[in-house]
């Protein structure tokens, strides 16, 4: 049985097609509705990000596709990418996204 998730990120803009190819969808579960700032490879300034719900990715069977995609993109071994995902999670740029909160009554009184 899968857990009920309340926070979903709808990916738009230029990244939408790539997300659909890797994740199989343009809507992914995130850990929290809160963003934070993170330095990301290839970008000079800290970026506002959400964190992918990695357990959701495992349940959907797309975690290995994510590892393969990131390893290819950054030219590193899959074992390295897999270990970094476990340690740090996967930040998702908040730009060109829409956050959906399901069951908002549970979170906002």
C-alpha cells in the first residue's frame, strides 16, 4: 500500500518534456511545500528548490531512471549518483512549477 501524499509539483516550461521522459509524468511528489535555497551544478547563484520525495520515486519505479539520467548528464558513475541522492535528496528547481497541496485542511487551520 502506498502512502498518501499531499504535496505535488507540476513541472512546466522548458523542463516539462524532460521530466516526463525521466519520471514518466510532469507531476511529482515532493517532501514539503516549503522551498529552500540551494547551489546547483551549472548555476552560479543559489536557486529556490523543492526536494523530490524519493520514496515516491521508488514506488513509481522511476528512481533508477533518475539515477541513470543524472549520471549521464553529469558524467559520473551511477553508484556515486545513487549515494548522493540518498545523502542529499534531489532538489527540483521551483521556477516554472506549480505546487499542489492535497488535503489542505490537514495542513492549514
